[in-house]
């Protein structure tokens, strides 16, 4: 990879290309769906709720401006909570007096509270899933040898000289592979994951 990239959020905010949007959807659609699927009363509506969150994300993201650490993550949590509330209120289960909908409303209130345990869990799960997805996105930007050198040295913690000998590349190439891949991951994750 020879070009320097700005963050995915910045690219989208500045008239991102279809490939940028596709990357964002590949990162966030599975995460939002996993959150929605935690609410048994709404599982049958999971695809619709997830789609609504994605539509709002698509419509509002170009105007989004990061104001503090974690602001994108919090913003997305708010959108998701609001869509879950809308779906819950429309559901017949919520309208029953002894329904699980009342319990779910309390759970959504907790998730909406940025100081709650539920919000902290959201943050942790968000960062883990986003990182996993970003690894997949960034992986395509590198040659096989570069990626393998990075993986064996940075992830598997193998000595760089051993990795260089095994891959028949220079020690400097192994060190550069780690540096380039990590830099690219940080660029792609900027604003999505807090360091």
C-alpha cells in the first residue's frame, strides 16, 4: 500500500465513495444486528430495525462531527436505542400490561445512559467488533507477504528475525510490515475506536 489514507469517517463526510460506504456497512450492520437480536420481543423485526439504523446512519453521517472521545460510538448507540424504542412501542407485546416490553423499556433506558454498565458494555463490544471488521477491511490493502509478516510478528509475537528467515524477506521488511499495517488500521479506525 503506497497511499496515505484518511479515516473512513472523514472520507465519508467528504463525499465518500461507494466503497467507503460498503466498508462502513460491513463494519456496522453485523454489530447493530447483534445488539437488536438481544431483545427477544423484537427479534422478528431485527432486519427492519437494523435497516432503519443504517438508513439514519447513511443520511446523517455526512454531517456528523466528532466532538469528543467516543462521540461516534455514543451517537450510534443513541440511534440504535431510539429505533429499538420505536419498534418496541409499535409492537403488540409492549401494549400488554404484563409484557416483557416494559422490562425492555427499562433496559433501553439503561443503555441510553452513558454512565451505565450497559453503555460501557456497548462500548467494549463495539470496539471489539469494529476492530475485527477493520482487520478484514485493511487486510485487502496488503500483499500476502506483508500481511503474513505483520501477523506473525505483531499478533503471534514471534521474533522478527525468525519471521524474516521463514518468509525469506529482510528483517527491515518485517519491521516495516508491522508499522504499515498498524498505521493503516489506525487510519481506518480513527473516530470509530478510541485509543
